[in-house]
């Protein structure tokens, strides 16, 4: 409870909200009152936002952040999550960063329901106005596949993932390490992206291949 009231004292908006809607105030305090979460004005969380920050992790959330229902932020081992202005994160989405990596969402990015964004060792950057459909999964690291150890114990190759501005990622897309998706590209639902995608190109399939261009 001490942390709850400490979070309220740091944010005048929460003081006003306490009188109008105590439950909503409690939800906000879980995010606003965290010592390693920097939150700008105008943010709104309609559901519980789970926050786990350990080992020098950091989360910075910009103005007009919008989470209409519950989502999950995890930053550890010097990892950093940076969220720009006007970003929305839908129900069930998980943003996780670790091992000195940065996960950054530029202004006006839309993260869809049940997205898993994992930046472990490699950076993950999503450009402004890009949008991700439901159940998108992005990973900057693989497991190793040698026979000498269980694969769960092996660390595989690491590679940054970059999604440039105005990109549309369809439902249930998987994006693997080391991929760059160019400005204005579209990735069709269910695709597995293993290679770079040129700007304004439409790709689909497993593995993803060009199937068209934006006119």
C-alpha cells in the first residue's frame, strides 16, 4: 500500500482519479509508481499493466500511451523499453527486453492483441505509424541446435530486427532475428519472415516471399 500511495503522490492525475474511480486509480499506480518506469503525460491504462523491471532495466513511456486492457512489460539485465508518443498496446501483448538490448516503438505505433515482442541481446525497433495485427511474434535471438546440450540451454545467433515506418504486419506473423522490413511494406497473415523485405513490398508465405507491391 505504501507504494500505491507513493505512486499517487507523484502524479496529480491519480489524485483526481482516486476520488472518481478507485479501481482505475489502483491500476494506474501499478505502472506510474514504479521507480524504473518513466511515464509522460496523457498516458492511459484501462486494465492492469504488468511491469517487471530488474537488474538495471528501464522503461520509458511517451505521451498519450494507450493500453485499453491488460498488457505486460518486462525489462531486465540492462534492457530498455522506449515507447514513443501516441502508441497503443492491446490486450495480452508482452514486450520483453534483456541483455543490454533496446526495444523501441516510435510514435503512433499500434501493437495488436497477444503480440510477443522479445528483444534479448539484439535490438528491436519499430518505426512510426507501423501496425501489428493480433498474435504477432518477433524474436531477436534463436536457440542453439547442437546435440551436446538440450536446446533450451543453448544460446543461438542474435540479430537486430528493424521494422521501418508505415509497415503493416498481419495476424500471426513470425519475424525472426536479423530481419529488416522496409518502409511501407506489408507482411501477409501467417507469414514467417527470415529475410529482409524491400520497401513497399508485399510478402507472404512460409518462408515469406514477395507476392506484390504497393502502388
